[in-house]
């Protein structure tokens, strides 16, 4: 970051990296000089600092005409939206709540799904809200996902388990994608976000099992885990995962990188017996699988607060493996 205080953790408590390893700005809607609406899709960048627009130069990337998009409204069915996606259209989601009877499916490479005004995708039947095929260059940005009353196994799934296609030159990216389990109504989902595709970029993800609002309670808005990363070479910037009932984040992929992690473990375990993991008292927030040999993370914060008036303990906030041979874990 340009202008950040120098690296000093733990005293002074600043974690500063000179550059970001791989980034891509979020797509955005704009009006060109001819008065036409278009969507700009910024290019991939490596080892950079600062924004792409601060010096006034034109950004690198591609510009898509609005005619290439299906402009969806909350009254459009999942079937109609999927039909447009199957035809190769990009998707512009206007504000509102989209009640879905099936998952939206992104199958074509380089598809852009852009939300305006944080539209909500709400799966009503226990399906996912969004499934993305293991293809290059899909961009998902500006979307809220609200778990439905019928439990979903997963709310958003990226790629296919064990695929391991190389997407390093044109990764899938999720930016400003938020999840709520409870809040507007009783919601249930075992896992909010599953990343299977290698090289995926996740930027500003907030996954939240509600601690206030409607439908809140240990046995009401149930949710095991916020984020599961199975893909290799996945990079996360600004990962916020809060109040899930088991691990908040599970990282199974190799060479993962997290730059800034904020997490609150659940406030509301009713007893210690109800909240014990296989490794001891409570559940760690951030778990790196025992088979992982290389993982890096910077700027990690895990907070505990229990409000049920009983003695609750968590043995650890972060859980990483002891690996023989070459390995690296940076905090």
C-alpha cells in the first residue's frame, strides 16, 4: 500500500507489505464519451502497490458494451437468468432480493456477474445460490447471498473438487461478495463459500452467521463453516468470517495466501460440551489442513466473546500443521 506506515509488528502493531502479489480491480459500470453504458473489466496485475487510477492514466483491461449483459430484476426467475447465462450473456443484477428455486450457473469463461446496490441472492429450496464452472476469468462482484430457511450444503461454489486446472493467467475472482446466515429471516447453510478452482482471487469477502437481527439462535441460524478453500494458489485479500459454529475458515489447498483476516468466533455456544472440536476446547477460527506444506498469511485477527453467561473456552484461534521437510507459514 502506498502511504502506509512502515512494517513494525508487534511494536508498533503494523503489518505492511511493499506490494500485492496478484490483484485485479473490480469491474464497474460507466458511461463512455458517446453516452453509452459499458462495463469496464480491469486487467490482472502482479507485484503492484496503490490503485490503478491515482495517476490519471487509463486503466488496462477491456470494455464491454451493455448489450452483452442480461440486466436482471428481482422478478426474473432463476431459470430465465440461467438461460441468458447459457447463451453467453454477462449478468447485471439490479437491486433487490432474488428468491431462487435453483442455483444460478456460470458456465462460460470470462463471464462477468456484477451487482448494483448489493442485490441479494436467496436460495429458497436448499440448493446453492451460485455455482461457477472451473473456467477461466469469471468475475463475481457486488453480491449479497442470504441463506434460505431450507438448509443449503453450500451457498456459493467455485469450480470442481480435485480439478486443478491452471488459471494463473486468467483467474476467477470474487470481489465484494457477502454472506448472511440469519438476519432478515431464519437462514441455514453448512458452508457459505467453497473455492475449488486453483488460482482464485477473493477480495473483500464477508461471511457472517448472524449474531443479531431476525432468526438468530444457536439452533436456529445454523452454519458450520464460513469459507473452505480446496484449490491451490488461492489468494485472499480482506477475508472476514464471523460467528460460525465450527471452524470459520478451512484451508486445504497448497500455497494459499491471506492478506488481512478478521474473525469473531461464535458468541452464543450454550455450553462447552456443545462447542468442542476434535482437537480440544472450542474450534479454531482459521485452520490450515495437516497435509498442507506451504501457506502464508499476514495481518490475522481472531476475537472471542461469549455472551451466554457460562464458562466457554477456546484452546486456540489459529490451527496450522507441523510439517516435516520444507514448509513455510508466515503470520
